[in-house]
C-alpha cells in the first residue's frame, strides 16, 4: 500500500503533455482509501496534462468522465467516440455543461446518427439555462453526422465560402450579456461518402 501511495503521489506531482485513457483507469475508491488523510493536509490529487484524450470503445463512460472531472486538470479534454460505441449522451452533456473553468476546451469527436443530437442540447442549454456560467467556455464537436441547424435566435450571421462555414452569435435569455460564438463548418467525408460537420462553440462575453 505504501509503494502504491508513493507512486501515485509522484504521479500527481507530474505534468504531462498528453494523458490517454481508453480501457482502464485508476480505481477511484482505491485513491480515496490511499489518500484519505488528504482531507487534512490538502495535497491536491490532480493529474496535470496539456491534453487529455478519452477513447470511448467500451466500458462505463460515466466512470471515465467522473475520473477526469475529479482527478484531471487539462487545457483540453478530447472525447473520441468510436463508430460502434453507444455513449450515453445525457452523461456527456452533463459533463460539458458542469465543467466551468476546469478545462480550457472540451472536444467531442464523431457523433453519428445513432446518437441523440448533442449539438441541439447544447444550443438549447445556451439559450435557456439559468446556470450557463457552469458550462465549458469552449466546445468542439468534430465530425458530426447528426443534423446541425442554426437557431432561430441567432444574431450576426456571417457566411464564408472558403472554407465553407457559417458563424453566428447566441445569447442566454436569463442573462443576455452572456454570449457565445458558434461556427459551423464542413467536416471530413467518411468512407461511406457522408459529409460531416465541425462545430466550434465559444463564450465571448
């Protein structure tokens, strides 16, 4: 136990360029047992990384996201969803809308037609949430297969022909001073010749 505590304690003192998570993570209950006295000595149990990549192939996505939320500090969290995986979009949505300033950017890759439209949930949240300041300041949705439509409340709509994209602004109905810039551009074309969309959402005020 002492050896495990020493090695994990050393890990929490390091900073990594990239933290990659896929099939397994550190057991959170074990961390709580090993570092229970941290409640009094305030040693931060945080893995620091420039990028954290979560590759969702199988396993409990909620457990992975909880680990990242509780034990990781990163400039960018990239969540890569494999084609045959079945992520719970409500869990992913809750993660994105409650991270506050913990991560600079939250990026989600490959939302297929099999998944609910995460983009629509985020847009609705921007417009109507009373807790909008808890949402990540910058969100990337890459290779989106589900429909991407511009909200009827969009302002300052601008289009560019090359590369093809549309940019607009949205505000929150409860706090109109809180505004977001949304850029919708053409993504890659997959092996089935289906064109996807890339969406960039960033708080500007």
